[in-house]
C-alpha cells in the first residue's frame, strides 16, 4: 500500500483512505473487478482516480451527466491527474485533441456518457485503445430493480468484452439487495469485492413535516428567513412550480433561482456556477438539478413536493452536509402530489397496438433489422425510454440481437479543395478518396455521402469509409457531421405469434408499472411511519449496521403527526370526459385514421405527453392536462364506465 499512500498524499493531500475506499482500491490494484456502494458524498470517485495512476492503460469512466463529467475533469486536472472527456458540446479541435492525447497515453482517465458507446465512430476509435478499467457511475441504472433503469446500461457488460477490458468498477449510492445481485451477476464481481459502507449519515437530520398545500409557501418563507445565508435546494416535481416558488420567494426578499430542464443549457450552467460559488443561494429545482453537484456546505434540502421514490429521496438528501456538519432534510408531507407521481408512471406504459407494430416490423424483416428510434417511437406511440426497454426485453427473449449502431447520414464540409484532398494520397488510396467525393452529393457548402452507392461502386467496407472520414476530420481537412443514429439488430427468431408475444410483453410492462406504483406506496408508508426514518432507510438499502434508532430524525424527536387529509375532488363522469376529448378524437382520427384509445385520452386529460400527442400538438387543443389533479386510474375507470 506504500505506493497508494504516497500517491494519495501527493495528488490529493490525504494521509489516509476512508473506510471502504481502501478495500475497493486494493481489489482494483490487485486485478479484480469491484463494486463500491457508498453514501452520496463519501468518496466513491477516489476509488478509480487513485488506481488510474497505477494501472498501465486507460481508465474509461461511464458517467450519466455532462455536468458531472465537467466537475470531475476540473477536479482531476487541478490535482495533476491527466483526464479528459468526449462529449457533444465540444468543438472539432477539442475532441480531436482529447483523442490524440488518449492515443499517445497522455490522458489516464477518459469520461464519456453511456450514449457515446452507440457512436460507431467512437467505438472504432476506442477499440484501438488498450483499457485497464471500465468504471460505471450510477451503476444501479443497469438493473430493472433500480429506480431509474436505463436500457443502454444493460449493454455495458457486452462492451466490456468487446473492448477487451479485464476489470470493471461499479459505483452507486442507492442499491437495494436486488440491484446489488444484478450488478454482481452482470459483471462477474465476487461477493468479497462488493464493498458497502452503509447508508446512514449521522449529520443529516431527517424531518417529515405534515403541511397543507395552501400552507407550504408560508412555511417555506418562515423557514428560509430564519436560515438566510445558508445554501439550500428546494425540490419540486414540475417546472412551473419551480418558477412560481422562485418568483414568490424573490418577491418576499428571499433570493432564489429556478432550475429545470426547460431552461437553456447556458442559463442552467450559469445558475449552477452561481450556486457553487455562493455561500447561501437557494435553488428551486426539479430533479434535473443536483447529480454531480459536489458542494460540501449545502445545509438544507427541502422536498416541497414528494420525491419520485425512496431512491430519489436518498440521492437528493445525500447532497446535504458533505462537509460532515449538521444539515437539515425536510419533507413537506401531504397527498397533493401523489396522483401526479402515479400518472407519470402510467404514462410510460406502451399500448398493446404499439408493441404489435414493432413486432410486425421485426417479423417482416429479413435477417437484419435497422431501427431509427425517433421515427419508430413516433409510429408506435411508444416513448423513447419505453421503446429502448422493449428492445432490451426482445433481446432477453432471444428475438433480436444487437449488431452495431451507425449514423444513417454523414455530411462534411471541405476546408481544403477537392484536388488538395485527393493529392494528399497516392495509388489506390487516391482512387478511394476520389470515390468518396464522387459518391457525395454537394449542396452549396455541405456534401452528403451516399454510403450505399459508394459501396456498390467501389469495393470497400463501411468501416474503412468511416475511418477515412474520421481521419480527414482529425487532420482538419473537413468538418464532419453525423446524424440519424441507426441501431442494427440481427433477427434471431421471427417465427413468433405477434399477438401472443405482444400480450406477454404488454403484461411485463404492466407488472413494471405496478412495481413502480408499489414503490410510491412504499415511499408514502415510510414518510407516514412513526418509527426511526434513518433506520428504515438503512434497512431499505441493505444496510444493517445501524442497529438502533438514530435519535435525531423527526420521529425520534417525538414530532410525528398524521398527514392532513386532502379535500375530495369533484366526481367525474364518462359524458363529461367524452365532451372534453372530442377535439382530441378529431385530431387523432385526422392524423392516424383511428379513434383515440382510452389510454391516449387518459394521458391527454392528465397532461402526460406521448409521441402521438406531440405530433398533433395536443397542448394547443385546450383541454390538455385539464384533469391533472385526478389519478390516471380514476379517469380510466370513468371513461370505460
């Protein structure tokens, strides 16, 4: 451990590793794969940053957010650890420089998003780079039991093999027993190399405060007035709520800024930078804010609205008190937002006809099936994430197998003349470059390459063409753009009964839906319980180290109160709902030549978007979201009555 301790002091200024870090780092340095399940803010990143200095080749980090990557890169570079990222915000010169430094071994840590691995140009590049370690941040995303399962993550074990990466390190703060089992199985991690340091943090004071919806703003104003100058995040569900609360606070002389996905990237970055550099700014945010925020003095996390799940709650409160100082985590509890949370879940379940449409496409394909996600989502009326999940289900069932992804369209702009480009090469290579230019359609400035036509007219393969274009781009002879990501699958079995398989898959989605509804119920049960909140959370996350009550949550302090009952909503009838969906029905019939389904009407009335509703501009019809306070299940029941 002498080398590790020396590097720790030299690069990070620490004299010793924290509990758990030592075990994970030793496992990695000794050639094993490992998983680090540590609370938010407890030093998971060091578990790959330090070994990266010792391992012989590149450490490839899969990270979920650009903001997180940027912060990590800045941190590493200030500690004299050569690191970089490749992302969509970079210029040609920036990405080319990073790739050159990776090739030459100057960069030890490369950070990318999981989506980058679908980029055929990037995969061709990274295949040629020796990699010692693949690191997967937010690794719970690989599991269907995880709270934000991301289908692209499930392919990471295959990429590990494809790129011949011997070791993997999985990092997460929120892993239940199911998730831990999935992670260890998919990446062949031995039980002894799964290191969990426990979920409980003694400096977080958890409080559930029953509060009528009409009283929340006044409570918030009074609370913030008595804690001015202390960094605070207030979490809400909807973008408009973030704006409304921020405006109200500012009108009442309490400085606050709204942050949500509806703001432009540049504006969001400015808000984040102000928050990071200030002592006491208050941010009113949707869940778009927080991941990767490494600010150690956040004193207050307030859940104005209910979080999406226990896992989301755990991640969000985990941003408080990273300096170890006492911090307050308040949840303002009532039933007002429950229907909204459940409606989001119902809105993600694809309809049976959409699944059948996808299956018919597969059945009618001959061996190879090319998928453009956006058009298929639009045709089937299946949201993109649900469509990705459907394709993963079909992979698991042995119906399709992913082959590769490519861009359907390549465009380039010459920075030198055609003749100069051709003269850069000789013999057969010169003929090849001429063929590329001859099979590219030129507009005013941009050339569009006809890949199929080129391969018909010149004896070459796709990989050589892409490699050549990348080389031209890298040399600064062209500017290259690629569009329309296409996923190619091999159809392993098209001898299936469409209706039967669609029914099975639909039921699987319904089970997933019910599982998520159950998670909301579990969350409500936690927040309405009378026993120690910290201890219940620890048990939920497979942490049995907290053997007694924490003594400082609201329940332990004897502050438990039942939640206020919601006022009953006005009863709704089928005739009333049919009247307000008449415009929707007309628009759906006009665009898709079929009446709106019950599920589509429910989404429309609850204010839940879907590809078809987006296509007909449903928000402009007048009644979109008119019944968002009602539950999806209640509206559905009224419509079929």
